[in-house]
C-alpha cells in the first residue's frame, strides 16, 4: 500500500481540488463539478468505524453543494467493507481506471522534437478548448486548480503548420513525474503524435531529476494503454468511482 498511497498523494498534489475537508480519516474534495476525481470522497484507509454514519455525512456534504456523492475507491481488499456497503445502498461502479508507473532510468533522452513546443499555461488551456469538449466554466475551474498546485510543471503542444495536433502537461514531485491531460486531435489520432508528446514529457521529467513516471488512464482505452506500455509503464493499481444510481 505504500506505493499506492504515494502515487495517490502525488496525483492529488498535481491537480488539487479547490475545496477539501477531512471526515473520519477520509478526504472530501469539491471543485464545482469539474472532474469526478476532484469532486469525490477519497478514503485513506478502511478504518472507518461507523460506515453508515460516515456515508451519510459525505452525502450531506455534497448535497449542500448540489453535487452527487462520489467515492473514489482503490480496488484493494482493505476497502471491502465500505465497497460492500455502497453496493448495497444504491451505488454502482463507474470509470474503472489504471494507475501505471514506469522507471525512467532506461529511457533515452529525446534529442530533437519535430512538432513539440513548450507553451504557457494560458496557451495550453486555450488549446484544450480546441481538442476537448470542455466548457468555458470548466476551463475556469481547471485554471484555478493549476494555479493552486505548487510543483514544477511544463505544458507541451504538438503543432504542425499552425494546426494543433496534441497537447499534455507534466508535473514533477519528489523524483516522480506525472503525466496529465494527454489528448490528440480526434481526426489525427493513430498517426504517432501522442507517442511524440509522451516522449517529450518524459524527457523533460528525466532532465529535471525524475526517476519514475506515473499516469492514470481509463481501463477501456486500449489504444492509450498500449501506448503507455510501449514506454515501459506497468500497472500499479486499479480504481473506480462509486456513484449513487
């Protein structure tokens, strides 16, 4: 569990929720509905003494925010009791995901990037609007989350003849570099741009002292999983979200 807890902490630091509250050895996160991860309950351990009252307190917190109650659950036997209670009380599993890690020691440094360029946060966010169906309101909350985190970060875009092809960001934390928001223009997918982007982000991480890289990916996204496996990423753990039906 040590590595799992470590990677969970790094990912929370990388994209911190805008509001956080601790209840019964768990973290309640709220970010105006932008992403399930930043608007969910994260149990630190399964040492919750009164599961029923704990879940009720969580539901009350999100009800006041006019948001659904979401539990981010690691697929581990130590969370069995809470998961069982949620399933019996109308919660269903959503978005099964993988957290993967790679050792960067053997990663060759990228000497030249044909299309990649480092950009500012504002240009990167502007590019997300072109590549991803994100509302202007969510852009505001994403910008607030990026401003809140205090780790070293880089933003990369792949551009060819003025056309934005792919973009992503990497965040450094204690010799671990996390990759986030990796996305390629839909009609240009399958042409190797995501591979170039990931290579550049990993190279930046290694040049800045990272020894390991981590990322999160939907389990059903077979193309992305295959890409990350190419760079030596292997599964560390799985997680999913419990949302009340």
